[in-house]
């Protein structure tokens, strides 16, 4: 290896460093350019360094859209900071554009005066034409408002990697690491974590490992030697973060870890049945790796079979889970209704994406709330829980299982593409300190008096939950099904009065869950002018916007809901303590409709349906507007 | 109450419960229920380990009339639900009760996939060639030209053969029996129960209200010897009241031959253990008019059961990597400490 580590480079010229509190960068290139990979590396390196980080991967639904076209652009945004942050940020401080299409698609996000690093080798006639540029934006004054840095990355990278014996094509595949090297130089990051990763990942293909390392280091040294920019930036480790051991985690990964954890806390194994669907498939992938935790994964023939198998497994006594996105929920509705009628504990995970129909498979949206709330035939109440940020998935999926088992009910867990794919630091918990989930299968007819002929599958406890007697247990043989049940006995019943009673009972059971969940917490003043009410993946943006509005002297509070059915018991009171209520959502007003319907509150709504998360600035502007009304 | 200890004294009565059976008087389902109650005490599995899972339709009310565990699910999905149950608890003996509409129409996909995975389920398909519970529409097994409420001018749909579908999905056990052929049905059900892996049994079942007599041609004592052929492993296909006719293969086509003209050795010999599906496929296509319809076991081969493999993979992984440690899993990435 010809290069040495950057810190020890004898040629190092003293750099001018400027301190920054936080920085937002984005890698953008073709979907085959490896932008997601280097984005992940930059995130990891920054997190290990001690910054708080928040990421936003944004990629097309097509695996390989026509190369070089705007449709195929893939981006990865990282916000890293010396203080606690909750969003991947609004405007970019730096943008890396690997081709003209990436520039066209992403330039609008770069703040004026921001750093724009382009691969000038990929601005040839053809590249420009594919991105609908008539003349190269690098040759006119259209980019004058930015600090434009033209780097012939393809050439430089080939020179650097050339000696490793790879073909030109293979060498070009390392360009993403060259770009990463430049950003590591610019933000004074260590190369070590990425070098370690390359060594591990390509342990068996030494020439590829070598080439990627050369590309990375060459990018770094090129920044240094060519003095690409007059100053570099340093972002100190965050200091306002709870002490502990941290790692990086993404939402879907947190769901998988949370499921395995929840099952162990219940003394059971996970049965996960799923059909591949973006953006939920990574949960299946992650769980399929964890078989030594007793996890049984089942890739079913379709969405209906997946939920069906989970219902069967729930009857059989497993921690039964199915995961999907909105289109899959549509297909699973009937079987969820069966789990409502048979009162079996079942987790249904919906990682929401843009809809309706196939919609925007890789983009985020929170427009499935009313679908999961009401999208079944008959009076079919199902508890709904929503995670607020990636690592919150770990906690809330455990909470979902607790509710499912304690109340013998299917539970819907809502995530979305934004938190599923977004990464953030996660304070690693100690399994031994997590709360156990109590499970009680009737086993012994003599001791609990419910067995034999006396066993009543629909006799309820004080929470209105019925017993979870599982096949294989002698003396508790019983039949369940989708036909209406007679109260207590569980026999089929068409009696009108019984039907109404059972409908009311199922509703009362779900309503009663409010007694077992925390009261709604309000961030900011506990009463005052404006309350923002949000749910799901918008937590970071709304929370940050409220804090900024308060910093501007406004009386703004924030209530973020993790429980959407039932709502926390005190929510009605919370709403009444504020003069105005604003409900920002990435839909046309679904929580807004529920709140108005349930609490008769004249809430205002603020909505965005672009497949993109809220920007903090647009929320602050909306709060200021409402404050003036 | 039945327990393991009293297994040997169980009788059909032990599998009855006190609910009124609500099929139409004379329905073929009664016979299937009766034979099932006779067979269950004889398969060596204690009652609490037996689960009946059904979909929707007349046949799917079956679990309510037994005293085992039962799950009356939703239309067409019983094979998927049973698969999940079996994966959660492989020790159970899981029976799927379905019909020609439930199993072949709305649930065709699940049936096919449960079969091709070789989940250790006993799938019993009651074929009455009609939709009974919805009061008389044609089904995927109704004959062309069949006049029903939804086909007043005759059905145009080409019917599917349940056996052909099962063979195409490479079911490891495929059989056919008929509601009125009680001894035969008991034998077939028993063999289905004993088979490891998926067992698929088609039962010709008379719907006395909407398709009465649909199977008279194959079950009436006066004609059935001429219209059906009983399959016996290793034996030639011979039928007829006087056992004077046989089946011979002409190329890929079965044909009826007269034993006075053809030697037994030249007949088609049944081989239910044949790993290839060609023979079973040919048998599954034999139908009236023209050819006798096969009764009995078309195919019975050994392949690993799906749920055993799923559990096996879990156990292998534990043996290889050790039982998972959650605290280690949480730390299975680059970590840093904030002080």
C-alpha cells in the first residue's frame, strides 16, 4: 500500500478549520453509483466520532432506471451535529453530484453559498443530454451562487485504482469511495472505520478491497493536495446526549431487533410471515438472519397467505407477526378481521409508502392511518401504535406485542419509509432491564377450573381479554372462527342481542387499552396559544419546528402521538388547554379528521403529500402564520 | 376428557360434540364426518393434538362438529392458516377441510403452495361440483354446460380436476374417495393421516339440494364397477363387475381393453411410489365418459416435510452459532461511548 493514513501524512499542509454546530450533506448519483453505500459509511464514521446523526436515503423504485437520467437518481442525505438533532435537515451545506442528472435533481436543495462537488468527467455531451441540459452548467454562470468544485473523479480514480489490476469498468465502480474520501477530507473525518469496513466486506476479494481503499484515500489526498476549498470544517462530538454506549440503527432493523426482543421477553419465539414489498422487506431480511434466536420466517405466496399463516401461528401460541406496506394491508384486511373476531394476538406491521395503489413505493407518506383504523368490514376495532423515529421502532414494537397479548387482539404497528430507511444513533439497551411480557396459557384444568367441559373460550378477564388456550393442551379443545360468537361459550350465534353485545364488547376491550398506556406528554408549555399534534415519522421535524418557534418567542407546544387507537386518556384535556391546534401530516388530514370527530376540536391542518418528509422551515412558517391569525 | 393415557379406548363418540349439525338432510358431508370420527381414534394421536382448519362453505363447517381443536377461518385461506399453525407447532396433526369453491377457486393459490411446499397437512377437499352455501352457483369443477342459477344457459368454463392440480403441484400423497363408499373412505383417510408431508384427498360428495346425484354414475352400486377403477399399488388396472376390463397405455393415452383379448401383463400397472408425476397425472385425467375414474391412492412418495426443514434450519443455526444473545446482537455494529 503506497498511501499512509491521513493523520500521519508527511505532506499535510496546515489546514484552516472552521467550527460548525451542524452540517447537512448529500451524496447524489445514479442508482448504480453506490450513493447509499457511501452515505451509510459517512453516517457511521460521524456517529462513531460522536456526532449526533440523522439520515434520509432517497432512491427510485426502479432497480436500474436508465443510467444518467433524472429518473435514476439516488441520494443519501446526512445531518451530523455537535448537539442533539431530530431530522436529516432542510437545506444542504454540501452536495456531491456524480452526474448532470444528479445535479439537476438535487441543486434546489443546496443552500446559496453551499459547496457543490461535481464529477466533471461525467458532464459530456451524452450525460448532459440525458439530463436535459443544452449546455453544461459547469461552463456558464448558472452555478455562480455556489462554491463549485469541479473534480475529474473518473480520471483521478482510474489513475489511483489502476495499479490494483482491475478492469476500467471495475475501477469506475470505486468512484463513490473517491467522492467519500473528498468529503472525509472536507469534514476532517477519520478513514479508519471505512477502511475496516472495506477489509471486512471484501475479505475474500483482495483486489477489490485494495482498489476501494485506494479510491478512498486518493479522494482524501486529492482534497488535501489540490486544496480544493480554502477552509475545512470541524463538527465537535455532541455533548447534550444521554451517556451510554451507542450504535447506529435504521427503523426496519430496529423493528426486527425489537421483535426478537419482545418475543424473548414473552418467553416465546417469533414467527414472521411476509410477502416481499417495499419498503418493508428489510424486516424479513433482517429476521431471516436471526434464526439462532429461534426466529421462524416464512415468505408466503402472497400478502393474504402471509397474514393467514400469522393468524394460524397465533392460534398455535407463537409471537405471530406479518409485515407489509399499504397495498399489502389492503389484501390482509379480511384476515385481520378474522383475528378481531377470534381475538388472537397478532402483530401487523405497516411500513407506509406513497399511495394510492402502487403509488410511490420508495417514498414516504402517512396516508394509511384511516385505512388501518377503518379499512375492514363490520365494526372491527384494532389498536394502532406508531413509531416516531427509527430507534423508537425497537420500543414501540415491544409495546405492540404487550398490548396484543395482554388484550388478546391484533395490533397494527405503523412505520413509514422515512423512519424505516433512516438511520440514527441508538443507545444500546441492556436486555435484562427490559420489562417482561406476561403470557398465560391455560394448561391445567384442575388448577384453574376452566378446563374440560367447563372451558369457555370467550370467558373474559377484567381487561375483557379471553384465554389464550393453545392446541396441544389437553382439556381445552375448542373451536373458533369468523362467525359471530356467543358470549362466554364462543359457540356460533346468530342471536341479534348477542351480536350487539359482542360488537360492544370488542370495542370496549380496545377502548380499555387506554388504561394501560402512558398519558399524552406535551413538549413545551403545558397550555398556551398553539399546540401541534403529530404522529409517526414526522416527530423530528415537528419537534424541531416547535422548538424553533419557541426560540422566536411564540407560545407553541407539541404533542406527538404514539398511540392512535385508542388515544391516550388525557388527550381531550390536552387539546382544550390551547387556543389553537395545528395537525401537520404527510396526508390530506387523517389524524385531523379523527381528532375533530372524537373531541369536537376546531383543529387546523397542514399537509404535504410529495413523498417527502416535512422541512423544518416550512413547519415554522406555518406556525408563524397561524400565530398571526 | 381424553388424554394420552386413555388413547386406546377412544371411540368415534369421543370426537363428537353437543352442537347440532346443520347440513341439509342427506348431505354427503354427514358421511364424511362419520367416517372421520371413526378414523380419528385409530391414528394414534391424542385428541388435543388434532386441529381441523377450514375455510368457508358447507364443508368448512366441519370443525364445529368435532370435539378436537378447530378453526373455521375465511374463504380459501385455510391452507395458509394451517401452514402457519403447523410451523408454530409441528407436533399437531393438522387437517384442512375445504371444498371445490373454497379450495380451487378463491383459495387455489394457497392450495397449490401448501402442496408444493409439502407441509405435513391432511387436506380433504369435498368436491360437490357446485356452490352450496351461496345456494347453487357453478363451481370450478362443474361440468361444461351445467345449468345453475348463475349459468341459466349452461356453464362455459372448462372444469379443473382437483387431482390433476394436486399432481401438478407435486403433492406427495394424492387420493380420491367418495362419500357413499364408507369403508374405502376410512382406508383413504387413515392413509392420508399416516403420510408424512402433504396429503391431498378428493372426496366425491353429493349436494342433495343443488347438485343431486352428480356422482351417481360413479358411486351407485349398479354402475360403479364399470365407471371407476380401484387403484392398488403394484397391481394392474382392472375393473368391471366381472373384472373383465383393463387399462392399457397406448403411447401416453390410457385406453380400455377387454381382458379376453389382452394379457394382464400388458396392462397399466399402478405404482404409487413412482417419483415422477407422469403416471399420477395420466390417472388424474381419466374420467367419464370414456374411461373409469380412479379411486384410491394415486401417489404416495416420501419427501421431507416443510415444517421439519424450517425447524431444522433454526436448530442447525443454533448448533452452528450458539443460541442468540440479544445483548450481543444489539452491539453487533460499530459502537461508541458517550460519557
